């Protein structure tokens, strides 16, 4: 299924102030893979993800989603294929009610009203937010906003789900629920996060970014145990892999 492949080749990106955020990133993600993108603050995770749905267009190098290189022309195709959950839910929610926000994408794609309704209700139920449908999004709690932001993407039925720091600001229960939800997503999942325990739970593969390049790319269980690598990239072992100070104190 080549139409679900994400391929990034020698991607460079500098912000308008000249700051180089990506300096030659290459990776290839095939259909159904779950990939955790990790790295210290400023490593380039968000900048990389913003290229995967065409919020940013490559300045140098290429991004390919399925059969199409990402260009301004192929943006509509790329946006239909890749669902992007931004780091800040406020960047995703702008309609007067939750229902309208979740309906916005399918309406734009031209689906008939009945199908839009079915998609909205299914997406809201999936994230456990159907009771919020008539609420104004800006009045919701952080966790509720996050759930609705995810629903706005699920209602588009994307083949590839890209999420930037989905567990930040979530309480432990909402975090656990989100991980359970993502675990049911059958297509490709790409998650940038500081939550290395989530990566261990959810993503067999990890890409470690450092200063705008790929420092390592491989099995999460190996990468996240590799202390010299983690130290060099200013990361810490997932809690579940750290020796318990109580248990090890004999
Ligand atoms: N709008 C911007 N203008 C200038 N520099 C930026 C901008 N956004 C991000 N950067 C810089 O680009 C680098 C990569 O940022 P980012 O992709 O947000 O990293 P991460 O998501 O891994 O924390 C950082 O050094 C950051 O300061
Ligand atoms: Mg970021």
C-alpha cells in the first residue's frame, strides 16, 4: 500500500529568522507502523511533524506521502491522508460548538449531512466526548480539549495519524485513556513526545532527533535502554526502565 508510506529525504528547514531547525532529516515509515519521535526541547520534532501534513513545505529535500511528493499542488491529497493533532488544542478548535468543530473537516470534504453526522458522533464516542457535543470548545478543560482535537482529526478517517505531544498536560487517567485509544488505531501512527513511557507502550519504533538531525532510528525497546545515546540526546530513560530506588535498596 504505497499510498500510505511517509518518506522524508534530506529535509532541511530554516525559520524566517534564519534558525536552522532541520538539517538533513531522512526517514521512511511504512503502512501500519507506529513511530515515536523523541528528542529534547528544540530538537526539531514539531518542525518535522509540521512537514508531514504540509503545514510547512520543504525548503530543501523532499517529503512524500504515498504516491505524491508534498508540494502546494498535492496539499489537498496530503491533508486527506494525514490527520494532524497539533501540540496546542487551541490551534485546532475554532468553531462555536464541539459538534461544529468535529463536523468541519467532513463537511469540507463534501460528505452529505447524514454521513457527516455519523462521523461526528462516532469520533466523539471514540474519544469519550459525546456528552460535550454542544459545549463551546474554549470553555473545556485541557484534557477535554485534547480529546475533541483528536476527534476533529478522527472524523476525517485519516490513513496516517500524526500527533505532537498528545499527553502533555493530561492527568494520569486521561493519559491512560488516550494511550488505550491510540492502541486501537489500525493505521500509521507518528507521535512526537517527551513521554518515553508512552513510546514504550505504543510504538515499536523510535526516531531520536537531536539538533535537527536523526541521531538514532530503531526498535524502541533498544533505543530507550541505550544510556549513552539517551544522555547524548539530553533524554532520560523511561520510568518503567529505571531501577526502582526502593526495590534496589537492600
Ligand atoms: N517560529 C520559529 N521561529 C524561529 N525558530 C523557531 C520557530 N519555531 C521553532 N524554532 C526553533 O527551531 C528549533 C526546533 O524547534 P521545534 O521543532 O519546535 O522543536 P521541538 O518540537 O523538538 O521542541 C528550536 O531551536 C526552536 O527554537
Ligand atoms: Mg515541539
